[in-house]
């Protein structure tokens, strides 16, 4: 967890120095309170014997109030500083984790899983924040109080000191045994939260499928299993921790009884007086409380340490897709070229795509078709660098994509994913997502090209209508058209359509492609499709089979020369429709 303290600002270190000073002042006031307690008891005794006046009592009482007020002020300021520093540190950690995750490629996100990354950004940071607040309040105050009290207590009575030492040893032994049983549970708690979040997320995102198949009971059992596991772990730690306070109170009451019993014996022997015993009682309580705070800190720290480790794992993860130190200037316009490109996932020995080579020139439409799992989407995702090719080169505008900054590369591309993804906001904000500065006229023009203007104008507030998170209040076809409009709005050199027409009916599909051909004729288009009708007019069609290119040419050429393409075409259209 101490690695995270490198993220403290210079101002935070100044505040921590102030916190240290205030803590020492607070402890000093507490120790003075013990002295004035002894003095006021002694003054009361002297007054009863006529050896002092009531003014002595008022003076010592007033000083006690002043010292108590000073101690309280110190505690309040220490609490405020601890909360400020801890909250600020947590906010920066949360931002860094978010930014780091935002820079992850698909490979890094798959390594951690989405539920785990959400837990690390929220719950883990919260655990660290809570631990830091307690540590800043206890880590200095507890040892300073204990040492100061031990030094003062040794001058009072050897017998009373031994009794206090026995109580401290008993307390430490109890808490040590408690930690031995509780620590392992704390270490697995965060992983159990990951699992519970994963089941909850799966249930919420797949609610329609779950209901369609009457699988509510099945999902409920999965949730109950995950919930029961974490509940058992929390019950165990809760029950063990619930023993702490009764035992601590028992020890404190026991030491009080021992001190008063031994003190009474010493007073009877004339070896001490009541004022000294009362002061000793306060000092013993301060020592016990100091050790309780320290042990509490050691109980809380392991869970925070686990959370900090999980946070550091995210922050220390090297990015597989990085910007170059110097990017090369573009030498062409609107071109995409693959040179003997192969790709395999880090956890697999099998290549997903193998030795793919082609070039799409400015204004051309290049389509990719093949059976499910043939590598179409993987191939297309190499262009915007969602991950990098393991072999060969992917060039955009004549430059290897690895020699371009990701922001530069992606400004050239209008990407439409296979599954239409919308964000909470308005229709207008979703279309202008990649180009917030564009005018309303440009937004409407993009919507018309995507054949989205019709249903948008029928919505209650038109382009200012609200879109719910994930676009749940629009249909699949409407989401795809809005996604296409979003890509058109950025006016890219290169369009990537990853099976982006699948939710459109044939008429709308044909009209959208005609609009694109007319409105963005100079842009290069890379299209992944399942339907032959979507790609028949492409300048070049690449047929993939098990990650290999088994055909390349126009629709007519492939019907004659490529068996795989011919089989796909005949499975969708008749020989008459294909002109055979």
C-alpha cells in the first residue's frame, strides 16, 4: 500500500507534517490532563484538611478544561486533515485507475475481466481510503501515547506497572490469535466481491434472454451460491471481530479493578495516595487504548493491503498498445494495407488470422466475408489498433499503425461496431460523440445518410430526445443507424463497418449503402458482412476461411474462382438471383 503514497502531492506532505505536530500537541494535552487530575484530587484532599483554599481547586479545574479543549481541538484538526489527505489521494488513485483501464487494449481487459476492474476502481479504492483515514489518525497518536504513558507510569508504582503490563500482554495475545483466524478471510474477500459483481452484471445485461428461456431460477441459484459464499466469509469475520470489543472491555475493566485493588492496598500501607492511583488509572487506560488502536490498525490493514495490491496490479500492467515516441508523417491518403499479417492471442498457440495481404486504395470498398470464427472481426480490429498484429504490418495512409499515435490514427477512422453501442444522453450528443464541435445541420445530414432522420423526427423531442444507457429505449436497427450516423459525423478518411448492417432490413440496408456511396464517395470503406447482398458491389471482396484468405476479387470473379464464396452465395441467394 505504501507504493500508493508516491501519489501524494507536496501540499499533502505539508499537511501530514502539520498532522504530526497536532498529534504530539494532542497527546501532550492528554498527559497534562492526567497531571491536573492528580493535582485537583490532591487539592480537594488538602482543602478538606484546611491546607489549601478552594481557589486551588478552581485553578486546577480551569486548567483541566483548557487542556481538554486543546486536546479536543487537536483531535478535530487531525481528523479533518486525515480525511482531506485520504480522500484526495483516493480521488487521484481512482482517476489513475480509470485512465489506465481506459488505455487498456482488449487483451488487458480480458486479463482482468470487467467486474474485477469495476471492483478495483470502486470498492478497492474505498478500502484503501478507509484504512488511510484510520492510519493517519492512529499510526502516530497510538505509539506516541503509549510511549509517553509508559515513561510516566514507571515513576508511579512498580506493582501497578506490572499489572498494566500483564493486561497489555493479554490484549496483544488475544488480538494476535484473532488476526491469525481472520486474515485469510480478508485476503479472499475482494475476489468474492468480484465474483458477485460478475454474476450480477451477467444477470442484468442478459435479462431478456434469461426471461425468454425461463432461466430465472437458474440465475438465482448462481447468484445465491456467490452470495452465500461471500456471506459466510463476512459472517465469519464479523463474528470473530465481534469478540474483540467484549474482550477489550473485559481487559480494561480488569485492569481498572486490579489498579484500584492494588492501589487501595498501597494506600493502606502508606506507600502512595489516592491522587497517584487515580492518575495511574488514567495512564493505564491511555496505554490500553493506544494498544487497542494499534491492533485495530493491524486488523484493518490486511484487507486494505489486499485492495492496494489489486490496484497496483492494474497500474503496473504494461500496455500492449502504446504510442510511439515520434510518429511518422502520413505519406498517402485513405489507404489501408496489410502486409503478410498474422495474429494470435497471448493465451493461445493457434493463429486467428494467417498471412493476410491486401491493399485498399482511397475511395475503394473492400469487404470481408467468411463463416463464423473465420477471423473477420479480428482482422478489422487490427486497423484501429484495438490490438496489434503479432506478425507482419498494418499500414494506414502509408505508415505502419505502430508508428502513429492512437489519437492520430483513430481521427482518420469512422468505426461502426458489430453491436450498436449508444451512451446516455441525447440523440444529438450520440451522433456528435466523436466530433462535439459539429453543427446541428451536420448532425442532421449524418442522420439522413444513415437513414436515421425519419425515426428521430418522430421521437417526442426529436434530436433532443433522451437515449438511455446502452440505448435500451431504441431498437437494434435504430441503434445501428445511429452508430453509422456517428461514424459519418466525424468525416473520416476510412470507414470500418464490422457487420454493421445486420440489424437492418434489406431495403434500409440498400438505401444506407447507396447514401454512403454518394455522400462519402472519397472515403475508403472496409466492410465485414454476413449477407452477400451487402457486399456484392464492393471493389474487392476477401474471403476468409479458418483465418486464411482463400479468395480475393470482385463478386463475379469469386463466383467463378472461389468455392467457399460460391457456397456462401448459394446458401443465401438462388442461381437466378446470382446470375448463374
